[in-house]
């Protein structure tokens, strides 16, 4: 799949919410976070992206043109002390059409859970603040990561075993880390989740780091491994999540973390229902009931997503915090065709 291309505006006086910034980047020692810290003073950012393969030029994308205009006026041609005193060369940049990009709106992308219309799905936007987001990212980056084939993970409470798609309840890693305590307290007190359970108890956390282009294969979290409520907090970068419901249930694959459906082609949508939702940074998703037990969820392996006509490029990383409660005993859900305990 082709990436979106940025180029010069047709008219020199044409403004844009995107800035092409030269003389900074990873090749000269600047991380995306450092660059974002400089430009975010002028307004909300969509992200910082590599402009090309040089490592010395980036695209800084703002949410609005006014913020981009202010940043260009203040920083163009000036030495930036926060970026090693390098003089930044900035101009407007616009998204160019790419006829080789076959991103299609196959199904409408929902922005809210009510629009998605799947029982048991809840989505809370801006569940945490930008400062809390940065603190959580710093906390996990100070701890060791485990490398999988295409992404990095951390496990807390109990380790998830990808070979068995389950957890070993006899091997407890300890309490969940203190840096997620405010998140857990907010989940317990959030009015949106009051009708899901009398008391929300979570004892397992998996942190996933997704580079651009990396997603998840369609799967249902193993019924016998976890209880009903599954919370996922999205940090750093956006993505879309697709839900699929196969009427004939599924089978258990050895290449993933849980149940995946048996389907000849992942893109053959003739035998399942599809729904798609957009997950912005700092949002919290809850899967419960039917959504947790009967719908496969899937993050396409894309570097860009198309959200109702708007092209959104994945950030340099997306980090998710998935909170669950380890199940003791068999699952007795109302969806036996999808349940490993009842098959």
C-alpha cells in the first residue's frame, strides 16, 4: 500500500496545516518527540512524520492552518535552541493524490460507539490528558520490552503466553505497576461503565507497541483466559479497529494470541459482518458482552487509514495498554460457538 505523498502547494501563497521542515530529524539526533515538543507550542499536532528517507526532513502536521502559520512565522530561518541550535527551513506542504494508493472506504468508519452499533462496545474520547499520556509512555519506556516478530510487548500481573493463547494462573508476576493506578481508579469511577459490572477488578496488563504498518490479525481474546471486560487505552498514535462477526464461529490458530476465524481470504467479506471504528490517541475502548465474546477485532496492517474521506497517517508508534481480569475456571458465556470452554 502506498504512503500519502506531500508536496508543494500549487500557489506559493497557499497555506496548509502541514509543514515541511528541513534540517532536523533522527539523522541529526532529533526524535519525533523532541520535534513535536517544539511545534506543539503553537497548536495541537496530528503528528510528526518522516518527509523522506534522508532523516533530516520531516512533515509536521497540525490540526488547523492557523497553528501551522504561527509556527512557520516564528521558526522559519531561525536557529532553534531546543534542536541543537540548528536553523530550520520551513514551508507549507500539502497532501498529494496518490493513484497507486488503494485505500477504500469499504465500510463507514464510526467515530462513536453508538454509531458502531455493536452491543458491549464503549469508547471514551480523551480518557486521559496529553500530560498523563506522556507520563505513561515514559514509564513503560523505562522498563524492558519483549520483542515479538513485528512489535514489542510488556506484561504485568500475569504473562500472556502466545504459544498457548492463555495465561498461567499459577505464575503471577505481581501487582499491576503503580503508574497505572490513576487509570484503574478512573475506570472504576467512570459513569460510562457503571452498567457493565458492579465492581471492576483488573489484574492483567499487556502493553503493545506498534510501529507504522503493524496491526493485529482478526481474533477474539480466548474466553477461558479472561473475564468479560477488556479495556484498551490507545496512546501516541491513532488507528482504526475493525470488528467482524462470523456466524459459524471460528477455529484456534497457532500463529496468534487467541481465537481467529477460518476464512480463505482475509479480505473476502462475503461470510462475515464488518464494522469499523476510529481510535484516537488517549481514548479508552471497552469490549464486553457480545462484543468481547462473539466479534473478532482486527487492526489492519496499514501505514495510513482512511476515515470517511480523510486520510490519516499512522504515527511513528502506537502504544496500547490492554487491561483484563484473568479467569479462574471455565467460561460459561452465551456464545458457545465462539467459546473454547464449550466446544
